[in-house]
């Protein structure tokens, strides 16, 4: 450890303790100051009695819970990072928190009598989701990239399901919106009483496991030769981490950031020995969360807008992740998935394949326009609606869904070809999240935004996200791991913002939720025609680039030697991809994963050259989104599941399945 | 009094032209409530299960179609119903252009905050009665409400009652407190009762506050259903809630589910619920029942 590092750690702790003390003093003031803490019966018995009660039963347990929860989350994060040798593992990135949250939401709706045993429900949900993540990563020997990717996809899938529950049960679940965004508000010491035993037990068990855990830093052969049962060790460490996170979620809702920040900070400050790292991370985590919570309280005292602690912590996690990306040296393990096997020699010419795909698209369109539950007759029928009604109600939505899907598919193909990484897509790179963030902020700030404003906002957000990603990955030539993690960070920010706005209870918030989930409800014929026209013209713009797109995956040297103006071409393609995904977000929301699925499917169908892949993925993307829109409208008739939500559920399952099959 | 009204209506009916049965769709629950009370069953209402939980009465028959979410009524279903009129409020203004393609749309604001509540209630009921061609039923409904409220007011007038605090728990730490711009306040004013909450409310008549905000009040706390499952038990364990309720003269009591933006039927039900909880058993309430 260098001199600076030696001083940095204690310096950081002193700073945090001072900051915590100051902010705690500040939040205590409106409640009556330290007098309220010390003297229950002051000059005015009634109000001082209340102040004392507020301090002892609201302020104090909140502070204690923040400290305990912070320690628990940091400990869980430390265990996970140690077990997986992955600096980016934490309860939130491995979908532990979202599993617990979804389980609690579902239980509140479907089995309200079980409300009393929240802890067990949370634990069950967390265990299930982390098992899925682990099963997916198992074949890849739990490689960091696979786990983070699986965690990200599962997070998005579970979040989509939670959104679905919230959309259709808004009045019943309104009470859980605040908790669902991560809230440490306490009345009484019950939360503290519930968390303390678990934290102590887990600390004890961790202390017992310390020696074996230290061996994890050696290679596998060494570990085995020392007589440590690796599987058992991993399982017990994992069980501890899951128990800790589930406890925190059942008391306070999902809180990110701490489980990621504290262990990394301790490691970056040069502490090496595990026996020092564990207590120091726990301490740092406690201080960080307590400080965050105090800041939230101070903010609440001066502003009417509601800001839950979880939202602030998630919002802090995003820049932290991005910063970590620039600092950490990530293990250059096998990351890129090999392209799937292609049956290329079946003899069908690309034209025929394209014609077949178009035929399927037409069939899907007919289905979407004509079949389903409509009108007053129960059951599924070919529509009794006449042509005029179809033109009015179904055609705009179908057209908008198809255009949005096509544009996303094009963006995905461009990105995948540009980076040579089959996991690249607007959603995973955070471009869509950027549009989503810009739209959320814009709609809440502007009084009545019209379509032009929204298009500008979406494009601006996409470009901003793109710039950020480029700046961060510029030196690394768009290395896959970092690209994806930028996407993770930006999507976390988006989720935080959305959670905060929903928790506020603003009625506009519910509308926002439906719209950002990708509902085509608000599309009318002029907009649909405009979108169709734009998508076709952009497709025509992109097709001539297919020659470049054929050359780019061959590598930089090859491209340059063939006379390609590399940096300009890259920039141009990225800008096009951003524009395409921004416009698509307006119709179908940010997270539909069509941009990921469609190019893969086009490849699987044997269309590998750029021109064919572009055309085929555009058609496939349009068809997929069309079917998602149709399914969403019919499944829960007369309620409507937004198209983007349907597509993201399908897409997430697709990616998870793909991960499971990867060798 | 009621029989006199009925005779009056019967006499009126031959005079008024018989109105065709207009097919009306009501997206807002207040409109649905008033129309049903007038005998004009709406063709469709949004979120019927939630209506049953939050509004309760008058009950919607099985023939009323569920149109989906209030903010996103199913347009195909709506057009298949072939309504003559669609009623909306300012909250659904963005839907109007779309709805206008199905049937004429009328935007009837439920209650505008700047104007006094009770005259708006009367005006809204009369307007809906005109639209559905049931002016007589409208007047009867209003007269019945008026007489009921007057009777209850007379009963309560004799007692000196503390101010009331109307709350609805949102979760274990927050409650909705009802104040101005809600039906509850209008009925309280009408019955001569005082609301203990003076700190303002939003355009829908309530404010979400932490329980500590209620600590300084001296009032009778009335909890309005529906309460989310499990919240009741957690509230009772909450020391702050225990403190707040212990400082009042009586323990908090429950009122049945009544829509805070309701119409005359909700107003009557609210007044009757208040009568039920506020009056001691042997009182003018029993005499009132004997008179009917």
C-alpha cells in the first residue's frame, strides 16, 4: 500500500462519519433537536412528548435500520464478489433484489393472507431468481460476463412482470409503490428487530467461513488440494448473501448501489486481507447507506417532490458503475458468443428466403388485423368489424408496431455488425434507456409536449447516451464487456427515475408507465403512416451501406486496407442506429429486445450477408413486434398489455435461453 | 316527504315528453354512479371490479360491460357497443379525439376546485338527468338527498361533536387525509360538522401525509374503507399511530367504502355512516327510523 492509500481509507471513514453526524444533526432539528432526544418532557409537554416519540420511534430506528441494512448489503456484495471473482456482482446486478420484490408484489396481490410472513416470501423469490442466474452461468463456469448478462436480462424480465402487476392493480398496490422504490421509513423498532438477528447470524457464519473463503483467491487446483469443498463453500456463501439481501428487501424494499460500492471502494483503497475487508466493507456500507438516507430526508424537508431512498441509491449506482468501468481491469476471459451454427447449404436462394419471411409477415399482419376477441361476442373470432373499423382501430397500431419493430431490428443489425458482438443492441447498450430517460424528464417538465417535441427528446437522449458510451469505450474499441456494462448502468438509472416518478403518486405517472412500457394505444393513423414512411426511408438509406457492413466485421486492418474511412463510417453507423432506436422508442418503448432477437433470427435462417440480413431482420422485427402488439391486446381483453412489455418478456426469455445454450 | 315527491313525479310525467333511452357510456365512476341512481344504466364503465371496491353503491348490473383501464378504455369494445354519448372528465382529455370518432363526447368536469362543491353536485346531477331524459328522477334524487341530509343535520345539531379527521391508510406509514374539494367535506359542511384537517388538499380532495402530521390534531378519527390488506394490523402495531389515536377521546372507527368524489347517493351514504358512528344508540336516530 502506498502512502496515499494508507491515509485514504481512514480519511474516507472519518469524512463519512463527520458527514453523517452533520446530516443527522440537521435532520434532527425540525423534530426538536437533541432536546427531543434527551428530554421527553420539556416545557410544552404535548409537543415535546410528540417530538420525543418522533425521535425515538421514527428518526432513530430509521438511522439504525439504514446502518444495519447498509452493512448487510455490503456484506452480501462482498461475499458475491469474492465467490464469483467478479467486481460487478452485487444483490442488484444478480437479480436477487428484483426476485424478492416480485415475489412480495405477487404475494400481496394473490395471497394477501401471507402478508405476515414477508421474510419467507422475499427469501423464496430471491433464491429462485439467483438460482436461475447461476444455472445460466453454470456452463460457462460462472464467467463474469455471463453472470452479469444473465442478471441484467432477468432484472429486466422481472421488472417487466412487476410493471404488469402494477399497471393492472394500481389501486390495490398503491401502498407498495413507495416501498417498491426502496424506502427506509420506519415507525417503531420492528424492522430493526427483524434485521438484527439475521445480520448477526450471518456475520458469525461469515467469520466461521473466513478461512475457507480466503482460499478462493487461489486457483481451483490449489483449493482442492487444500481439502476445501469448493461447491459447498460456494453454496454456503451464496446462501448467506441471498439471506442477507432478502432480509433487507423485506424490510426496506430493493436498494442498489451499496452492495456494489462498498466492497469495491475497500478493494480500490488497497485493503487486501479478507479478514480486514469484510468488516471494513460492512462498516463502509453502513455509513454510505445511512448518509444517503439522511440526504434524502434533508431533501424531503425542503422539497415537495417525493424521492425514495432506493431511487437515489440506484441513481448513484449508475455513475459509480460507469466510473468503475474506467478504473477496473477486467479479466479478458472468453466473452463473445460464437455465432450460432447456420445451415447454409440447404440451397434456397436468399430471395426465396426473403419471400418466405415476407409471406409470414403478411400472415401475421392479417392475424393482427382480423382475428381475436373483439366486439361483444365472447371468444376468439375472425373479426366482425367492418373494413372501416379495422382501418380506424387496428391498422394504425399494427402499422406503428411493425415500423417500430423494423427500425429496432435495423439498429440492432447495424450495431452487431459494427462491433462484431452478437450481444450488441440498442437496449443493451443503453441507447434506448437514454431515450427513455430523456422522455421521462421531458414529459414531466413540459406542460403539453407534442409529437415533434417527443421525437426531439428521444433522439437527444439517444445521442447523449451514445456519446457517453463512446467516451467511455473509445480507448477499448467497443470491447463487449464494457459496452454491456454501460448499458446496465444506464438502464439502472432509467429504472430509478421511473420508480421515483411512480412513487410520487402523480396520476401522470401511471400514464407514463403505460406509455414507456411500449403501448401503441395512443397511436393514430397519421402518426402510424409517418412512422411507416420514416422506417421505409431509413431502410432505403441503410441498404447501400451493406457493402461496408460486410467488410467491418473482418477487423480494422482489413477494413482500412480496403479503403474504408473507418472512423467516419463508424460514427455514421452509430448515429443512424441511435436515430433508428430513438424513433422506435416513441412507438414501442425502450426495452423490447427486438433489436437483439431479429438479427439473430435472420442469421439462423441462413441470411448472413449484410444486405440480406438487413432486409430479413427488418421484416422479422416488424413481424415480431406486430405479434407482440396483437397478443398484448387479446390476452387480457379488454385490458391491454403494452406491446413493448410483451416483446421484452419474450425477448428476455429468448436471451436467457440463448445463454443457457451457449458453450 | 318521500311520498309527496313520488306523487309529484307521477303527476309530472305525462307533462314531460318521453325521452328515448339514450345509450350512454361513462368512463368516470362519478358519472356512472349518478346515472345508475337515475335509473339510466350505462352501457359500459371502466374498471368495474375496482368500482365495486371503491364506490360500492348503487350497484352496476351484470349487463354493464367492463371497458378496461380508465386511462385506456378499450376502443374496439366501445365502438362495438354503438353508444350515443360518451362522458369523460378532464383527466381523459387526451382521449377525446379518439373517442369522438365513436360517438359524441361530453366532457363533464366532476368537481372544479375553485367553485363551491354542493352547487356543482346539484348541477352535475341535473345535467346528467337532462342528458338521459330523466329529469324527474333527477329532481327526486336531489330532493331525497336534501331531505335525508336535513334530517340527519337536525339530529346531529343537538350534540356538540368534536372535529372529525377522515383518513384512508395508504401503507403502514402514510395516510390520505381528506379536506376541501372532496365530497366528504361538502357533506360535513352541510351537516354542520367540522373537519380537523386545515392544511390543504390536492385537486382530488386529499393529501398523502406521514402519520406524524396527524399528531397535533384533536379529533375523532374515521377510517374510510377500503384499507389494503394487512395494513390494519401493521397500523395498530405502529407506535406513532398508537400515540395519535390514544390522544383522541375515542378509538378510530371505520366507515364503509364511499367514493370521495361521489354523487348524491354517495353523499347520502356518507351522511348515514356518519350518523351511525357519531350518534349514541338512544337518540333521535331511532325516532327518525320510527317516523319513516
